[in-house]
C-alpha cells in the first residue's frame, strides 16, 4: 500500500511524548510513532491478527509460494502491518523452518506451532492464550488480496456482530460454498452447489470477537467454516462484508 507524505506542526511537549514511544523495534521513528497513534484511533481496538497457515504440507507449500516475486506469506504480513496491525500470529502444525526463514527477525510476527489435526477453529482456539480480548483479524494463508482492512474493521464495529466475514460475489462458483444474506447479516451457509450460479463466497478473511471461542474445549477438532459459522449465523451473530477487490485463492489456482 502506497503512502502519502504529510507535513504537520506540533508542540515541543507533544514531540517529547512521541519520542517516548520510539523503541527502535516496533516504533522506529517519529513518523512511525504518529502513524501508529493515528492507526489506533481509526482502527479502534483491533491490533492483532492470526494467519491460519495450513494443516498439511500442501497448505504450507501454498503459504510460501512466490507471488509477484515474494512469498505469499510476506504479502499477507505486509497487508496487515500496512494497516497498523502490531501483533501477528502465524499458526501451523507443519514444519516451521520455512516460515522462520522467510520472516526473519520481524518483531511484529510470532509463529505458533500447534498440535496436528485441530482444524481452523481448533487452531484459533489453541491460540487464544496469546491474544488479548479485543477483536481478531483472521486470514487464511493461501489467499492473495488487497482488501481494505480499515473498511472491514469499521463495518465490524458499526454492525456489532460477533463475527464479520468478508464475502465476494462470484459467477460460476461450483467449487465454492455459498453464503445466504439478509441485509448485512449472513443467515445461512450452503454446501457446494451442483450447478454454477451467482453467490456470495467466503474469501477467507474474518474479524472475530474471541469471547465466542473461549468456552470451546482446546482438545476439540473443529472448522470455523462448518462447525462455528453456521451455528452463529442461525443466531444472527454473523455479518457479511461485501468485498469486490482483488482476490486470488491460491489453492484453486484460478483468478477470482
């Protein structure tokens, strides 16, 4: 995401307070300190994200596949940090060495090795001890997107649902499930249809209030998409954020 240069004039007292924020790691200079404060004001309480990096060697391979000259995981991390997300957790039950090699000493990113076969919901639930009670951005590691996270966060805040799912209208979507919407709410999820038709597709980007997950046992193997989202949709607790920008599902190797 490109940035615009601004010139501002502030008092010496505020400059001194800004300098106290600079730690040389997360906050590197005065400009970064100002940007961080503005992001926090605009983005509200959302400052953490979980990247679900797969439960199979093939999923991990997609995560590190190069797109436009960089590993896909790098694009995802850049998307999050460009919107001021300060705490990023990559969750996987695979070999973490390839991810560590790509990420290096990035102070914003923590890799969490999970027990195997937990599913997307199980992986997220086992990560809750590392997270604050504030909403979490959750993103699948095998998608490439330019989604505006600030708009998504505002939507989640304004509609006050437990979960917001980014959805995209798609033609000829036989390979995808379908979200049924009423206004801004998702009321039902359908399995993959037998015929091609227009529908709202879950693009793999969510905002989740972690409180809804804390009563689920860590030992369970659950999927967000089939075990959690449909039940909450029946209770009118899932919002659908309409997204019409760039989205590639690397696992399908088709432009979306």
